[in-house]
C-alpha cells in the first residue's frame, strides 16, 4: 500500500484558482482502479495551504496515477499558482512496523 500527503501552498490571491484545480482531481483519481482513498483538505489556520491525503493499492497503482492525463495536466496548470514546490510526504503505517 502507498500512503502519502501532497501539500500545496497557493500564492496570495490564487487560493480559489488552486482550489478549483485541485478539486478537479478528486473524481478522476477516485475512479482509478488502484485508488483506495483520495481526499483534499484546506488548512484551517492558513487558507493558502491545500493537502491531499492519498492511498493507492501498490506502487504500480501510484505510478499509473502519475501517468494519467488529469495528473499530467495538473502539473502543467500549476504554473504561477504556487508559492513554492509541492511537498510530498510518503507515509508508513506504524502498526505495520515491529
């Protein structure tokens, strides 16, 4: 299983544009066969920050996600909307660690 967060920092004044762009990822990604969970959040203390929590069945499913037209289009459309590069954090469940 692949678990990760992807954090996006919108430039001031670009929050609504970034939110619309990121929200457009929800349905097509959730329809991918290897997607287990895909949720978008907005930081309660900083409205410029958006975070995806993502869960994919395996590495193949995640790699497939990264090749989808909606994903590659997102990367192209982020130009000018972000304060900094997105932060990606891969997660390992502690209950599986012994």
